[in-house]
């Protein structure tokens, strides 16, 4: 008894005096802190549930419990806990608070802000075991754990007769996307992923699990829909879903094609003229990349229309008139990610690569702005063969349903947004020359494009933010006073401190 207390006290001393301030204390202390973290986590006094896994570098399960989609400026870990129960999530948070252990929750591991790299030798609170997917057909709801990825919900929902607004890839966690707003092809028809949320279970900085909804902790309910990673660890979330019968039985029309760079400006002008604003049930994702067969820059396009082919052909007439070589098909909603965009998803979802991203919201569409970005990244491709898997992605979405939600309903600040501009650099992990070029070109492309977004200053929503932006440009100056007040109320010791941390007071 006395012994256990002493070792607890000794650990506290180490974490508080050394690890809690890792930046100020160089590598010499890291090993000592690592040993103490191991001692703390493996102490029988923890009484972990039988299905909770504690792992350390070299253990078989450690790689999965800490895996990142992007290894550019990524966090590093000395230990991981993969809880099997909510009580053990509380236990981890209580330990982290008591001993000053730097940690980060991990659900899908797809957060890619460069600022995550500020967490070094930390603890991964890996939520991947909470991977349940439950559909309540009578209530028309979907309930998922944080380990559920988009790929886990698409077919079950469709087979049960439902669809829901999603992100555009199969691999991020549904909850991770939702708590940053969650943008995607159905923003025009259904709103943000966060707009479909009905309630969540959240373990707060106090270690207490709470239900958070419109009627339970309504202040947190406002804050977790846009700044969710700042307020606790969500263990489950329930979303409202829509019947397939309400939308062409869940069938959509897709139109995919490539154009060479010589035709890009004319194409962009067609979009600017005819699709600004985008109809609610139409969405486009454009990729400005390098064609490694022809060795030229190209625009790849994927247009999705939620409705019949006949209506789609009317809505897409100006695009069809371009006379490109099209691939078109009517496909069910749950196969959009798998089939459309020339099968972009598996490559886009590969983990453990440097993915160095620079993003902006866009409210208007600008052919000239896009073309300028295209010219700059083409220059990058020509001079940096090691970076030719990089791209600029333009996501063009309607925002009718997103804008119809009152601004005061959630903390998500960009309900007037109609698209996203993202330069994403990919290269070999050992290729430091290309990484350096990516940093330079990325910053240049982002600042060149900023005046064309339709916003008076550069803005970016939290899921796409790099972490080097002024916080007003991410969370919105009008939302920050209340967000900071809530941060201070619910996370006074700043446990949720990595990625896009809110301040304790603002201004
Ligand atoms: C290939 C790809 C496609 C994407 N597509 C879209 C898209 O279409 N739309 C869109 O809006 N975004 C998209 N994103 C961005 C994505 O929404 C964010 O990266 C999101 O944070 C990923 O969540 P995650 O759980 O996978 O990541 P993680 O890295 O596990 O978590 C991200 C952040 O959330 C915190 N967090 C994780 N789990 C929890 C939890 N259970 N409770 C509280 N906080 C938690 C983490 O600590 C971290 O700060 C995409 C990202 C990638 C890599
Ligand atoms: C890690 O995850 C992969 C993919 O889900 C899985 O196939 C593999 O078995 C996991 N490894 C361990 C050691 O759990
Ligand atoms: C872990 O075990 C507990 C107790 O049996 C159970 O309630 C829980 O669902 C399990 N967790 C997972 C992720 O399977
Ligand atoms: C390259 O361009 C051709 C012609 O547009 C196209 O068919 C092919 O799929 C493209 N290849 C890649 C890798 O994008
Ligand atoms: C494209 O470049 C590769 C590598 O530099 C080269 O092997 C290939 O022949 C080139 N293809 C064409 C069509 O020029």
C-alpha cells in the first residue's frame, strides 16, 4: 500500500517536472519519463478491463494503436492505451490529468495538421476498439463508436434503406470528421455531418462520462459541433439518417473525365459561369495533378448528381458540352467513394506517408485563382519529380442546407462556404529536398489563392487546417469568446492541447 503510493508520487514528480514540459527538457529526460509512463500504465493498481490493451514501442499492437495517415510533422508516442470500456477511457484521462501526461485521443488517425507534431513521446488514447455500428430503423438513427470509419457504415446503412451526409473518403473516423463540422457532397442537400448529430457520449477532462445533446449540457452541444476535439473524448455518437426512398432510391449519376492543362482555364470558366452557386444536389471534386503516363499536368474531375440521369444530364449540360471523354454511370449512394473518381480512394487512404497540406475555404469559384494555383503546382511537378504524386484538390459543393441552419446553432463558423481548396504534397519519407520544396510551394500556392476565395481574409475549417493559421481564421472571431469561455469551463488544465487547441480566454 505504502509502496504503491510512493511509486505513484515518484511518477507524478517525473511527469509534472519533466514530461509535462518536454520541450524545455531535451532527450536525456525522455527515457526516464518513458520508463515511468510504462511503470504507471502497467501497475496492477490500474485494474484495466480484460479487453483494454496497453502497448509500448515494439509491441505487436503498438503500430496500430498509434498509426497515422500522415507522417509529416506527426505526433510520436511512448505508449498507447486502447480501452475496451468507457470506464478505462475515464481512467486514462484521470491519469493524464493527475500526472501531466501529454496525450491525444486517436479514432481514425487521419488528422493531418502539421501542429500535431508538437506532441512528442506522448500517450495515444486509441479508441479503435469502439467500432460498433448500430442502425435503428424505426428511429431513423445511426449510432457509431469512434473506431467506426466511413467504410464501416456505407453498406450497412444502404442495405437498411438509408443514407447520410459523409466525408469523401472511406478511411477517416465518422466521429473525427463530425466534430470538426464534416464537409462533403451532401452539404447542399443535408448540411454538415455535424448537422446530422443528435447526441454523443463524451468523457470530459474531469474523467466523467456525460451525454451531450440539445437538452443535456447544451453549451457543450454547441461547442462539440465544430471544436469537438477540445472538450473531451467521445465514446459514441448518434446521427439522424435519411430514407433512400426520399432521394431517387439512393441512386446517383456520376460523370468522370480528364482534361489536359491546355483546356483547364476554359473548363474552370464554365464552372465559374454556370455553377456558382452550385445546385444543392450537385457536387464536384477536381484534382489538379501529374499524369505519370503522359508526363503532363491534367485536371481529373468527378461530378456527382443526387437524382435521376435525365435530370443530371440537364444539370450537367454545360459540362457535357466540353466534349471530353466521359465515363458516366448510375451508381448507388454507398458506392460513390468506391467507384467514382477513377478509384481515388485506396491510394488516398494509404497510411504512413508524408501528406503535407495547405488548405483554404472558398465561398466563390474563381477560374483565374484555380488556374494560377495549377500553374504553380505544375512548376513544382516539373522541378520536383519526387513530388509528382502531389495534387491540388478542389471540392465544389452546394451549401443550401448548410446555410439554412442558423449560425448560432453550432460553433462551426463557415456556413457560407461552397468549397475547399487544398494543395497536398506527397513524397517519399526520406526525400528531404522534395519536402523542402513542398513547404515552399505549399505556402506560396496558399497565399496566391487566398485573395480569390471570396473571404476578406484566408479562412479554413478545422478538419483541413494546417495549424499555422491565426485561430480566428479557423474558429471564427465571433465564435471564439464563447469557445474560450467553454474551454476554460470544461478543460481548465488544457488536457486536450494538440492539433487545434482553443485558448482559455479570448480576446
Ligand atoms: C483521406 C482523408 C479524407 C478526408 N475527408 C474529409 C471530408 O470529406 N470531410 C471532412 O470534413 N474532413 C475530411 N478529412 C479530415 C478529417 O475530418 C479530419 O482529419 C478528422 O480529424 C479525422 O478524424 P480521425 O478520427 O480519423 O483522426 P484522428 O487523428 O484520430 O483525430 C483527429 C483529432 O480529433 C481528436 N479525436 C480523435 N478521436 C476523438 C474522439 N473520439 N473524441 C474527441 N476527440 C477525438 C484527436 O485527438 C485529434 O485532435 C479527411 C481526412 C483524410 C486524411
Ligand atoms: C493491425 O490492423 C490491421 C488492419 O486492420 C490488421 O489486419 C492487423 O491484424 C492489426 N495488427 C494487430 C497486431 O492487431
Ligand atoms: C470489453 O468488455 C466489456 C465487459 O465484458 C464489454 O462491456 C465491452 O463491450 C467490451 N468492449 C469492446 C470494445 O468489445
Ligand atoms: C492520363 O491521361 C489519360 C488521357 O486523358 C487518361 O486516360 C489516364 O487515365 C491518365 N492517367 C493518370 C494516371 O491519371
Ligand atoms: C514519362 O517519364 C518517364 C520517367 O521520366 C519516362 O520513362 C517515360 O518514357 C515518359 N513518357 C512519355 C510519354 O514521355
